[in-house]
């Protein structure tokens, strides 16, 4: 004879059923859903990106890399859909970077040079890579603590790479504003290689135009501009593509442009894994460049650059990734036949 | 040094200076060696005076910096040779250096206008202008559970990036994520680009909790 279940037994059974169903559902979640569920870490990254690109702020921060620390000031404003930004070194070089809409100006007092790059007006200046399913596959994103930093409640989010092709991050994100008060860039072994910490940060409703004027005196400076219209992409005679890419990277953008001080068109390809990005510039090798040593490597902070020559073209990869990653991507570039007339390029 | 500046230093140390003035003074401290030295001396005196009625320092910060100072080989050796235990001046000196560390690193986070969510209004003190390699305070003070690695300080590099590299960096920055873009441009602004041959060795020494 079967005994009827008591109410408490039914409750236990129901709970177990929910648990089993929940586990089954969990197994069927896509990586993006899993990331959303485990949640909050990835959402905090999205909120932080949103805050950094849409808020008005004026801050002073220390930048540490390679045993050196310098103070910089950043002013960021979004007004009537136009992004203005000014980044200036307060300590050493006196360099300044000013963005006003599609115009990017870089003041280099140490080279007595000003670079002015006019981006295409329709290009989104906040078109940064977005987290996606693949991002969760190549980074382990966790909230490791919820702590007080500088008397502010912050979420400490770690973004750990699962392979050697990318860097990791530790971010102290302010609970109320989602602004990152402190950022550490870590190598593949988790060692801190670059750090930014805000010393002061003001979130303003209004920032005047005068805040975006450079302090650099440019008398006698050489001005390099790219005012000539970039060639139409379809006019390119060759299409350059990467034969192989590091896991998780995909092409995100492609454009043809001229760089300040140069009349030659440059193909600009952008690869991203959702967090890190690598630009590859392809240009015909000029005669005067023939004497330059290639391949050639350089670093800008923890970012890497690598140049080589392939089929008479100079290939330069730049990105916030380890040196081996830019080297890998640059060496994979190959020219392909132009697409048939009428076909569309990616 | 003029009297007004001295008075400002004093007020800043006592946490009685207006935030706007603190910001200006902190900037000046970060680049004025004479002022920094003055602050260091002032901190020693201030800490000694305050030790009689309780040093007004961020306790975890002071403790951590004290620990770092006492862990210095020179100090440890001197301590071992004397075998007299911790002398009276060591906590004061350690606290004074801690104050110095905190001094050049004053943080304010405030909103000039009401924002959605909680209003921001705080006068904050934090170790910000210190290099992670020089002081392990930031991560530890924040209570981060993970260990903090002190990378080896490389030789100072002063290779100026070529205009060509500058072009690439600026063009690439448009497509970077906000955080990585800030890192990239900050590094570029500080002018520390160098050739790969000068890349610092990456063998970190020591984990400090």
C-alpha cells in the first residue's frame, strides 16, 4: 500500500524538483546568459563603460608603469551628443590629447609637433568593443570583494585571461557612480604591470568649453594633419585579412584613412575579443622606409606595437595586449584578390 | 617657503583645508620636491605631537606602511644588532612616513550637481600618488583578498615615440574599450614608450598581503 506524502515531504520533493529543474536550466544557458547570471561582475563592467563614456567628469589620477608614476588630468564631457575629452600630463612630458567630436589633437611638446586627426564624422567615437558570449569564454570575470576604497563603497572586479594572448584587469568600481576609482592591468601571471588611481574626481553637470583648451604653447610647432579625405574603401586594390587570429579575436572594423603628415592611404583593421583590441595598419612600404629595421617592436606603457613587411607593405599592429599577440596578428596578415565587382566587403 | 603655504600645509595635515585648496596643494606637492620635503618634516613633527593624544592617521594605512618600513633590511638589521626591541621613535617615524605617503595622495570624490542615485560628497584620503612597486598600501588598504605583487622597477626609459607611432596610437585609441584606452593614452602622455629590447623583466619579487 502506498502511503500518501505528508505536506512536509511534498515540500521537500517540490524543492528538489525545483533544484533539479534549475540545474538543468543552468546547463542550457548560453555563455552570455551564464555571464549575466553570475552577474553582476559583467554588468559592472558594462556600467563602468557606460559611466566612462557618457558622464561628465574632471579628475586627476596617478599612472604607474614600469617603476614610474606620473600625475595626469582627464576631463570628459558629452554635450548634445558630442564627446569632448582632454587628457594632459601634469608632471613630465607636458603632452596633451584633446578630442572634440571627430577631431583628435595630440600635442607633443617634446617633439614640437601637433598631430590633428580628423575621423570620419559618421564614425561612432564610443564604438568600443562590447562584452559578448566569446568574452566569457576567454576571461574569468568575478567580483572578488565588496570593499571600501577611499571611503567609497566599491566592487572589486577581476577579469582574468584564460590564455596568454591577453591581459587581465582588477577594477575598483564605485558603487554609486560606476566610475572606476582604481584600475590595475595584470599580465598573464596576474602580476600588476600598470595602475591608475584617481586622486580627485568631480562629476559635473556642466563643464565649460574653456576646460578643453590646451595649456601647451604651440609657437613654432609643426602641425601635421590628415585633412585630405580618406580614399573610398572600395577603391582599394587589395583586401588584407588575417589568415589566423588568436582564440576569441574577430574583426570588428575596417576602414581606409590617411594619417596626419602622410598622403598615403592606410588600411586600418581592428580585431577585438570584446575587451582587448588590436589595430593593424597596412600601407605601401615607402622607399625611405626600406632602410628601417624590420621586424620592429615597441611598447607604449603596457600596450604593444609590432611592425613587419609583407608583400611590399608595411604592417603595424598596435594593441593593449602582450607583445606576442600583436606579433602573431601582424604576421598573419595577407593580401587577397579584390572582391568581384558588385560584391560587398565585410 | 612663504607663511601662507606653510599654513596651508598645516591645515591640510589637520584635515582642515577646503577640498578645492587641498586639490591644488596636492598637485603642487606631487611636483615640488622642496614642498614634499617640507611636508615630510612637518609630518614627523605632527606625528610626534599627535602621538601624545593619538595619531590621526588612517589606521590600516599607517599600520601597513609601518610594517613595510620595519621590514626594510636596514632597519631590521639595526634592530637585530641592538636587540633592544622597538625603540620609541620607530612607530613615530613609521607613522610620519605613512602620513607622508597619505599626504601626497589625497583623494576627493564629489559631485557639483545632484546625480541620479546617492549624492557624492566626501572628503577622502587615500594612497594614490604612490607607485605600487614602492608602497604596497593601495591594494592592501582596500582589503583586496588577492596577493599584491611588487614588480621590479626597470631602468627609466626615455625613448620618445616617433610621430608615426603616435599616429597609430591615436588612431587605435578610437577603437579601444574605455578603460584600456585610458591606459594606452595615459602611457603615451607620460612618454614612456620604448623599444622592446628595453622592456622590463617581468620576474616579480615577493607577494605582500
